[in-house]
C-alpha cells in the first residue's frame, strides 16, 4: 500500500511540495562528503544518498511555519523514496555531480 503525504497535509501546502529530484533542497556539504566517500571506493545507493543530502528542516515546515519533527521528516523521506524509486541512476548521478560542482565553484575550487 502506498502512502501519499499529500493526503496528510492541507491542499494549499501540498501543491508546494517539490515534484522532481532537482527541486529538492540539497545540503551541498553533504554532497561534497558523499563524493569524498565515493572517491575512497565506497559503494552507494544514489537514491538513498540523494535523500540523505536533502535539507529537510531548512526547506520544509508545517502549516504554522514550524520546523518538521522527526516523524514528519520520516514521512516525507518515505514519500520521496516511493515517488523517485524509478528515477534512473544516471539522472541522480548527474544531479549530485552538478550540486558538487556548484559547491566547488562557490568555494573557489
């Protein structure tokens, strides 16, 4: 049975949720750390790592503007895992690579 988080939040907020992986707010420092781990030879699951790099608390809030609690973050994480399960690894790798390069440029590297 699939869970649709949009049913658990008011309509005016559900239309504001990111629809594609590139719309998710990523913490670029987490992406830099991911690239370092991959360079060391660690094998990864791209979708897991993409979702682990999302800055859930900074980008999402409840209807009153309060930061999400762990349960709400877990529900969002599960929602996006199911939503993006069929997104190909090349797309995810390209997205993470672009975020990495953007951070490198921002740092002057």
